[in-house]
């Protein structure tokens, strides 16, 4: 296969130029300018980039496959330009044993994109007893997380960090001190007061971020601050990185796009943990993206049924789907508004997450897996056809930029749209 005449952006090689890519046996064979073409994709006027990498998705498999499973999740990912995703371990049962990890990868091999999983830090995600991290790594996990639940026991967390450091496993942390949460999923502020709730305070997020960046520096553990939402939390990460902490912060498209005011418009479709914060928080989040403090965009793709989301606000589950709209929101909110440029967006959505999690993607170097996305950043499309099993997105029906024409994984076309 030859991909001809596209603007090839590969931050892993500091590459941004119009050229051709030859793919052979699922690998990138060479980049250059070729005179003869067979089995050619004409990418003239389009962006060709490494396949996107999402380090934070929920595919609900096993246990809640009425919301999503590995197959429908993989379809939604490919539609969004993603060739690699990391599934969180808050499944039913929790991903806390090698046997469950082996079963995950047995299913994952049937899908057309790269599916990885983390395992839990603590048994049954109860925060009391560490899992066998060495055995879990041997089973194939690429990281450790009790996502959905903060780790409150500090001695246990420190021991887990030392073990993760020894095993070179990134530790992803959900940063919400439960002592500062009334009704989860809504910021504790003016909007929550109007609704009659005590919400989730940003102070709880700040407190755990400050604790864990200190622990990271103490232990040397690679720490991913998940779905950061607090503006002051960004400042804490910035300070930690300045002092040599091995810390990254990931941000979701919904947190850099929306604020707590959008709860009035979208209701439970704007409910997530941590919640949408204030306009000031959003400004600081965008500043953190611009100055390089936040280095990963992750969707936190969290499918729920329509019935669940149609409950009263305090009874509805938190989370929205995000794989199919992540690139579009990055283009609209970050590139078009000149927060960052297009190569920086590709870094945040592909090169950086792959590097931090030791994944083979995020590059178009010769010899690497032929994982690519081909898209038009200016072409608009309507988000009306949903590939995920669930439709809990506030962006459903919107016209969005960044039409994806091809997602290619290991040299195979796994998603294609009409030119």
C-alpha cells in the first residue's frame, strides 16, 4: 500500500512535510517521494499522522456489556482515529488477577486495533490489599490503576508505588478525596447550590494531587494524574515536574471544552467524575496544555445506557462517551483557537501517551507498525451515527471539524469514510 501526497505529521521524528508512505506486511517500509503507485490511497490535501493512542477508556467487558464490549469499543475507537487504547480495570469482576488479564487478551486478539489493559492496584478495588503486581505484569498489563476510586491508604499507596517503580509500570491515579465530596459528578459551586446539592470540591482533587506528586518524587514511580479538572491541580503538577517528578497529567476533551455551567444545558450528559469545573479552572487547564504541563489527552470513554442517564441527577452514573469526538474537540477547542498547533495535538493524542505507557505506537518510523489516521482538519461532519453501543454524549448531533477518512492498523484499513 502507498499513501500518497499527504501532509505527514510525526512528532516522534519532528516530521511535518508532504510525502508518501509505503506500507509492506503491516509495517512502515519507507517514507519519501515515489514515482509509481499500486494500491494507492490519495491523501492529497489531508493529514497523515500516527494512529491515535487513548490511555483511558472503559469498555465494560466483562460485566456490563450492555453498555459496551471489546468489539463495539474497538469499532468506536477506530472511527475516532485510534489504533491503540488502554482499558481501565473497574470491570465486574475487577481486573485484579492474572487469569482475568489472560481472558481479556484472548478476546482482544479478535479485534482489529491494539487493545491493552491495566490491572487494579488493590484487590477488588477496595483499597486495602495490594494485588500481585509482578504476576499481573507477566500477564501483560501495561499499567496499574484503581480508576474510579481514589487510594486513601497512604502506606499501601507508597508500597504500591515502590513496586510499580521496580516493575516499570505506570500508575494511573483517580484524584478525589472522598471527604470533600457530597454528590459526585458536579462541581461544588454555584450550579450545585442552585440544584440543591453539595457537590465535589476541587480541593479534594488538589489535596490528592499534591500528596501523590510528592510520593512520586519520593519513590520514582511513573504517575499519571488522570482526567485532571482542577486549575490549581495543574499548577501542582507543573511544580512537581519542575522539581523532577516523574508525573504526567492527562486531560479529557470534555474538561477542556465544557464547564459546570453546561450542566444546565446537558443535565446528566454533563455529569462525570471528576466534575466539570469553573470557567477559571478551564482557563488554567488550557494554559496547562499550552505550556506543556498537560501532556496527554485521553477520552475517559465511559458508556452508559440511556435508561441510566435518564435518572435524576444524583442517581445517574457519571461519565460520557468520547472516542468518536476526541480528535474533533481537540481541533475545535485547541488548534482552531490557537492554544496549540496541529503537531502538538498529535503529540498529545498519540506520541506522548504511547511513550509514557511504553506502547509500540505513536510513530511512523520505518519498521514500526503501520498504524495511521488520515483526516481533513477543516472538513466538518455531523456526529449523528454512533459506533459505540451507548450514546451518552453531550455532543451528539453537533457539526464538528476533522473528518476522518481512514484509520489503518497494522497495514489494514479498520475504518473508512467516503471522500
